[in-house]
C-alpha cells in the first residue's frame, strides 16, 4: 500500500479529519477546518514539507497553507474549485473524490469564511496573513 492509500485508509477507517504521512511519520487530527494545519505551521512553517495529505475537506485556505508548507501531494475527499486552481498554479500533485464549486460554512448558508478570506489572494504569504487575521477575528467574536 502506498502512502496516499495509507493516508486515505487511516482517514476513513479511523475517522480522522486530517492525515499527513511522510515515510514512517504519521500526523493525524480530528480537528475541523484549517486547525490541524495551523496548529503545526504556526511554529514550524515547513512542518508538512514532503508530506502526503489526506483531508476530508480542502478549500483554498487549507490548500494555501499546505502548499506554503511544502507538501508533495494533497488529497481531498471534498475539494473546492478554488483549491484546485491554487494547487495547479503551484504545481502540486493532488487528487480528490468530489470537486465542489466552493466550501460552504457550517450553517450551509454561505461560503466558508476561511475560503472567502483568501478568494482573491494567490500570494501564499499574503494568504497566510489573511487566514491568520480571519482566525483572530472569528475567535474574538465568540
């Protein structure tokens, strides 16, 4: 079984939301959204360098963070068209089960705030800053 198949299998069978594999190293999370990615890259920008990623939902924000970190492959059970575009622009290998126009918010009545925060941004560093600001904004409104 190759690393991508292993990551997808762990994601499905063990009910994780995020799985990252590089050689014998495996990082898993049940956190939603960009949290499992931000948790690692805040302290180490290239934490996911050369990792193969399997995630339940990959929107543009998650894609930007993973690309910026140096991943080798991104697989989304659900992948947004916006994520697909930025992944292709950065020549990163990817796959998906279902391609959707955009990632919706948790209430299903609009676009995910993380995806909308980077919709018009293609610079990875600018996008990281926009995502960080959006997270702060969402946390302070709780």
